C-alpha cells in the first residue's frame, strides 16, 4: 500500500532552503577566500619560544671614511695664480678625490674678509669669501683655525672668519687663542667624532688635556689636529713628541699635525697613530722641492681598527695634483711610510663606539 505524500509546511521548507544556501556559501568561501585574503598562521606558545626563534643580526656598521690634508693658504701667490687662471684652478684636478670621503679636514691658514687687507709684509694671509668658497666647493668639510695666521688681524676678524666659514658650509674648529673652546663634533656611520685643534705657539699642551679627557669619557673618537713643530724640518721636535704623548695619555685616538710645510715622520704610541706633519696641501712655496710635496691621509675608522692610506700630492704653482705611482712610491720610501697601514684600536678606548 502506498503512503500518501504529506505536504511540507512552509516553515520547514524555508529552513531547508536556507541550510542549502549556507552550505554552498561555505564551500565557495573555502575555495575563494584564501586567494584574496591569505591567512596568517598563529604560532603556538612553543613556536614563540625565544630559544628556537631565528636571530636577526644587525648589519655591520660601515667605517667612517675621513681624509686629512695639510696647510691650506689662499692669499699671496695662490691668489695671484687664481687671477691668472680661474677660480677653481688650484683644486680642479683633485676636487673629486676630496669630495669622495665622508669628511675631508684641513688646516686653514689665514683670515677671510669681503675686502681683504693689502698684504705688505708677505706673512699675513687674508682672502675673500669668493676664493674661500672654492675650498668648500671642492669638498673640504672641516678646517682648523688653531694656527698663527688665523690671528693675523685680531680677535674680531677671527670671529668673522669663523662665521664666514660656517656660512660657506664648512665647520671650523680650534682657535688661535683657546682651542678647547671650539671643538667640532660629527657622527659618521654611527661613530661619534671629536676634532680638537691645538696651537703650539699660542697655548700649552696641558690646556687641552681636560677637553681630551672629557671627549674620550663621552665615548667620542678624539682626533687632535695640532699646529706645531719647526718649519722645513722633516724630523719632529722633542716638544712635538712630548705633546703628542701627553695627548694620547689623556685619551686621544689620533694625532695629525700641520705647520712645518714639509712631510714629517710617523709614530705609533700605545697603539695610537701620530702623523707629525702632512706638509703643504695648497700653498705658494715654489722655492723648494719639499715644500711642493705633501701627504693626504685617508683615515678609515671602524669598531676594531684604523686603516690609513698615505697618498702624496704635488703643489706646483698653487695647483694641486696627485703624484703618479712612481713619484708617490719614492716619496713614501724616503719617509719610511707604507702606502697603507692598518692598526688595531686599543680595546680600552671608546667602549661606547665599539658597542
């Protein structure tokens, strides 16, 4: 006997339709949604265990690449050569080399004024902002004023020279009166640097040892840039050596000197480099061969070592060029200098920098 079909009630029929609709939607969601919204997998507590999680190492810090130059003078014969040629004549063949490092540092001998003083004695060096701008445009970043020619015209002109140097985009440091009052600070690739000038003919070495100690205690890499020694002597004086050792005992990390107008010797004291004189960089002393030769010093600093590159230059008729390889090799050999020298930094210095 066949049972009769019972009619579905309206509510039951609607419930069945909704169930089918949700089932189809769920299947489609499982297929389509992951392609539009990738799912994040939440790790369990075990997965987040720091002992098993991957270690992300910080990239190594690049070294601070510095370049040190000797004496720069923009008056007298240099100014005459500029007038004879062009404003960029002195450094046109070396500007790219000067601008490549992170910082380029020089000893600036003289003053800057819009209306320079007429030089009657030949030993007062005064130039204009236009000529000084040539130095800034060539890539020189910091200049020391700790020298006797910064004071050719008194303290007011020293102050205005410092102001003009700053306006030109360079940073002055040191002072012909009290070097400790004008310390320059720069940080390069995470390495904090302190530049301290020293004018040996205007102050005693003991006058800057407190500031060296203070900068060293602050974790800075301390570079002392002294103006010292006997002119035209290739051997440093006893006074130079004693002052250099005093500065290093106080915490200096490098000593790089100027003023003798010729190249002087290199020394390592307690693992700290001393370059007694880089000689001339831009000058007009064409009357002797040694005064037409100088060194540029590449100085790369990282957490564990210093790499120094000694690169000789020629300055003939106030025009600076890099020496050719043969000439450079002969100059370095005559001063017992390598082309490249790498030394370890003392492990007890600049702890904060090394970290």
